[in-house]
C-alpha cells in the first residue's frame, strides 16, 4: 500500500515528536510564518504506515491515509 501523510499547519505546535519518531525520516521542522512547524520533507511514498507520527502528535495535526 501507499500512504499519504498530511500535517495541518494550523494545528501543529512544532514540538517535533513526530520528526524524532518517524523511522523513515520523511518529516522535518521549518519556520512557517515565524513559528516552528512540522512538515513532510521527504517522499510520502517512503511512508511505511507505522502511524508513530500520529500516535505521538499531541495536537492531532497529522493524518495518514492509505491510498
């Protein structure tokens, strides 16, 4: 299966737990509008669907959808 990873920048608090937890390192942080936010920086096709990012995101900003 292929997974699509989406991060809502309005909900993300930028704590980067998802970045640290992602085993395939497709997530990173960057400055967005003067605030640190988590973003998808790698190929979402590399996502293995482990859902670690979803589990550790305290704000519920991350959605992983099987395509």
